[in-house]
């Protein structure tokens, strides 16, 4: 029998959503004016309102801002899930396959370095971190694989925003770094689905790895064959029936369909939303889905769903824990240092050795791809929900994502100033 959530629990969640959205938008705008990605301010909204600050200083406020019952937690997590599905959909819509083909050669050399060294460094780091940072120390191999995957991912939204600020979106340098990030993220999300399957299975064996890889491969083959046909057919159909707001509705329906399918076969629902975004980017019919529908979706996601999602993540972080336990603070510093070094050095080596880039161009690529931002935080939230990451390790990864995102704008400006006279990059 269907029963509604208790009245007070619903009231508390409404207060939480309103507070997170208002604070996130204000701090996000403040971050933008300081030359930082808005995601930094949106995360800080949850940190400020949560146990890191106000909810600890004023417990009465914490009773309204932090979930106090399982029902409140489930409601807030569900709203957060809807937000991240939309965010991954919009990210997929940014994956321009034609751009990837045009810049594939130069970008591949950058992307391969940005994948191999971070994967190796992350896996090695996962084996040496203290047992108390793991939820299940006897499943360290899965934890190490998860950390390796997290280290390899970059943040396309952060990169795109910074490149727009620098006026480099149509420059060869800007196109190359975006395509490299697309390659890294596509591989990273595929690996994440494999690791998620291993986490659900519990043991790391050759059979479990092959089974997870096969599941991801089968899903991708289905989506890029049957799914591709369905996207084309659905667009032709909505043009014929003249449904109002058809473009927006169609994309959202397919987003949920992709998420349902990927979740039903044991993969992350986010992978389905991401792939649907990629399909619509490749096959969009302007008569069915006009530009205005895409712009409306992006405004809704960036103005409403993204601030709520990142604010909820900020609520889960307790910075005070890191400062109260010096060893955790040291661990956070080590994770940030390893993540930054392996990404910058890996990208630099790939660009120099394979792509034949000059010194400053290679550093420019490394500085940009080091930004983890929103993608890393989404990965961390998945690890927390799967039971792969402990609360402390989740906080450390979020801090690392914020730190690398803050570094990116200044480092990109600094390196680009030294290669600007070189035409074409």
C-alpha cells in the first residue's frame, strides 16, 4: 500500500532544498566573480550549511539543514540523484563526436598520458592508504581500482567554462584539450561502471572483471545500435504529432530510459544518462529538438539541479574532521599532490613524446586536464553510495576535486600567456 512520507520529514527536505539552492546560487556567483568555477561556490554552500560549519555551531539550525531521519535522507538523496542524472545528460550533450574526429590525433596523445599514469598512481595509492580509510579492508583491490578510476577523470564543465573565459573554445589548443577530456571521461565512465559491477559482486577475479566489461560493452553496443535507431525514430515521430515542448520532453524521457536500462543490468544509472546525451548530440534533429530546448535544459540544470546536487555533496563533507585529525589532513595533502602530479606529468609526457608539443603547450594541457571538479565529485558520491569509500575518504576526494578546480584557471592563464604568440598551438 502506498504511504506518503511524514509531513515533518517533507517539510525539512523542502527547507534543505530551498536553503541549498539559495546559498549555492549566491556562493556560485561569488566564485564566478573571483574567476573560479561556479561549482566551487555550490559545494561550499553545502559545506557552510552542513556539519563543517553552521550545523555544528548552531545545532538548532543543523536540525533543519542536515537529514535527521532515514526518510529525510532518502528524500534528499533521491532529489540529488535526479540532479546528477540531468548533469550527466548535459555533459553527454557536450561530447561532440565530429570535434573528436577532427582533433583525435593530437588529443589522443594528450589523453593517453592523462589516463595511464593517473590509473597507475591511483591504483598504487589505493594499496598504501591506511586500512581505517577503507570500508572493507579485505576488498582493497576494488578500492584501489576505484581510486585509480577517480584519478583518471577530468572535468569537462570546468574546462569549458575556463576556456570560454579565455576565448579559446575555437582555438586549436582549446579544441584539443576538450577532446582529450572527452576521451579521458568516456574511458573513465566506462571503467567506473566496471568497478561498480565489481563492488556489487564483492570479489576481484578475472571472471568478475570480464563479466563487468562484457556488461558495459553489451550496453554500449545496444545503445549505439538499437538506441540510436530509437532516438532517430522518436524525433521523426514527435515532429509529425506536433507535441508542444516536444524536444525537452523527448530528451528527458530518453534520459530516464537509458538510466533505467543501465541500472537494471547492474551498471550505474548515470552511464545511461551520459550515453543518451551523447546520442542526442550526434543525431539531434533541429525540427524535433530546437536549439532553444537544449538551452532551456542547460539553464534548468545549471541554475537548479546542479547547485542542489553539489550542495547535497557539501552537506556530506565534514572539514572539521580533517582538521581535528592531523593524519587525515596529511592524507588529503598526499592525495591532492599525487592526483596533480600524475595528471600533469602524464599529460605532459604524452603531449611531448607522442604529440610532439612544445614545453608550454604540454604544460597547458596538463594544467587544464588536472581540473577534476564536478566529475570527480560525482564519482566520489557513487563510491560513497556503493560502500567503496568511507566518509573520511569521500571528504578527502571532494577536497581534492575542489583544490584541483581552483588551481586550473590560474594555471591555464599562466601557461597560455607563454604560448599565445605561437599560432595554432
